[in-house]
C-alpha cells in the first residue's frame, strides 16, 4: 500500500496509466531501450547535446589544471575536476525537477555552442550519429592550453527493477605546457543505474569503475559504491591516485560525488556545494535552425508548461522530418555530412593509454575535430 501512495504522489494523475504501460514494456524488452518512447511527463526539455556543458560547470577549476607545477599536481587537479563534473551530470535534475528526466534524443547534425566568458572557455557539440546515438564534443581554453575532446553513446537495458546504462566512448584531455610539451589524460565513464522506477521518481546511481590515465603514468581509479537495497550511502565513491613508480604512495579520496569528499588525513578534496556557472549561449533568435535550443524550442516550451500534448506533437514532427531526410539521403546516395568532426576507426590515444584498463576493449573508435569552430 505504501508503494502505491508514493506512485500516486510522484506521477501526475493523467500520466499514471502511461507510466504503468511504460514500466510493463521495458520489462519485456531484452535489448537496448534507447529508442523507447517515455511518457511525456518524464521527458526533459533539454536535449542530450547540451550535456557536455556539465564538463565545465566549474570553469575556474578546469582552467586550474594547467597551473599545476608538477605531473602529480596536474593529475590530482584533473581528478578533482572530474569528480566535480558528476553532480551536474547525474543529480542536478533530481534537485530541480524532483526526479530524473529523460533527455530529448538529438537528431543527426544537431549542434550546441556555448562558452564561459569568465575565463574564455568554449564548448562545441555535434550529434554525429543517430542510430546509434553518439554525441561528440570539444571544450577548449586556449589561454591555458587545455582541450577536452570526446564522444559518448549509451546502451540501456533492464535488470532487477532498474535501468542499466552502459556509457560507451571516452574523452581525452590534452594539456599543452608552457614548454610546449603535452600531457594527455584518457578518461572513461562509469555505468549508470536508474532506480526508483516503481515509485515514478527515477534517480541515477553510478556503478562499477572508471579511470583517468595520464601519459605521465599517473592513474586515477574511481570506484562508485552507491546505495544498495540494505546498506551503503547514495552517490559515494572511492578514488585512488596512483603514481607511475613506487617513489610516491597512492592517495585515497573518499566521499560523495554530489557533495564533498576528503583525503585520508581528513582534508577536503572536492566540494561542489558552491554555485555552479551555467554555460552562456546566443539568444534563440540568433541561432541556426540546427542549434539545439532553437530546434527543440516548441517541444521544450510544451514540457515546461505541462502541455504534454503540444510537446508530443512537436516532437513527432521533428522525428518524422528526420526519418524523411534519411530516406531522401539514401535515395540520392548522398549521406549526411558532419560539420565539425570526422569519424576514425580507432583512437590512437585510447590504444596507447587504454592498455592500463584491462576491463575495457583494446581499441575504440573516435572522432577527429575538423578545426572549424565558430568562435
């Protein structure tokens, strides 16, 4: 009886039957759930192409990576910055909307441009594939010699009452030092477990392990513990920063990635309770038709206003236009041309640095930036 009362509070009355049907349908699907249509009330007004902005919600911390005087200092700051990106990516919608929301599925060629004027950091995102959905991005601070480039895809499945999301892809942070030398950091992603489905209030818990491998030999291993059915604390993690040789002792950091963490001697390592900096974008009227916020403006308006009928109708219109575009391209023999990236069969940085991750595939594809940013 308690569960039913929670569902009644979390799911709008007009959407309860749709939510129940959705839950029933995901339990019968054995493959990828990415293409399934979620009930309108669970949709986010934000497209997945905006998510790379979470990499730089603390732009000053990102910029400070370049200020490290030693390989250890820089590796430590990279770890701190990475941990500080997790709250925005995986819990911010729970705090603002009351539960996790399903982002809008981007269309092929969708674009998102943004910047953080306080320290001249820029963001460029392009949806480089629709089936499977893959998002490529580039974050750059030229003054500090920092470039983060990566791509992300997801495979989802249902298991033991939760949706399991395997994040596919990786990111590479390149730091150009004043000497002209370069350091590279290969970053892999954690798996996600979406719980709370039966209560109509989905939330994300991170699972398993991700790594940050530096070309200098320093390595960070991040183990995500989370809350189990009977024990544990939500959003908890344990990170170990390991030196390339035995000259230094590994450093262990523990805490919760959505609030604070501490070192073994009790010092605060990271703190994401201070206000974040939102990415700045051009007004919608100045955006190109392929830019995210202009493309989805009518859908987003409907979702924000609770007008799910209009949101669904506008969303269907966009999706039907995309299906027709793909048919026309196939008939003409002229496939869609990417604007900012080109795909490569194997990423050499992943091949070189990813050898340290025995649990990951030995090779992985990537995307090369075409050096034509509109900044």
